[in-house]
C-alpha cells in the first residue's frame, strides 16, 4: 500500500497517487462533494476492480501532520480531570432535551 503526494512550490494544485482503500474512498467522496476542486484524473483497475487513483486538489488543502502531544499528568491531575468530566456530563444529562426556559426554571 502506498500514497504519494506531489506538491510543487508555486502550483495551485497538488497530485495524490494512492492504492490505499481508505484514501481512495476519501478522495472519491471529496470529488463527489466538491467536483470543482477535486478531480479524479485516473483510475487504475486490477482484475476488474478499482485498485488505485490519481487525483488533483488545491495545494493549500495539504497540511503536514504534526507529532501528537504526549500529556504527562500526575495521579492528582488525572483525578481532577476525571471529576471535572463527570461533573460536566452530569450537568449535560440533567438538561438534555429541555428548553432554555425549563432549565432556567421559568
């Protein structure tokens, strides 16, 4: 499985070549939703099934991924975060489905 992104400085579009099913599906969906911005340039078939595509899209859509932040919490911080989440969820469940007037007691 491989996905290659070709982006040339100064060009308004970039090109994506892929044979990864998830990327193919996402590009096909984008092409359906925004045909003026995403064009499927070529479809590669293997044994009668779609095996890869080449697509063009706006170059300014591309964002280089960042490494996820690792959060190092103490046991006390984890407990406080858990308590805060539980309080928030209990408030949400208590007001779910009510109008603003019902919540305010009017």
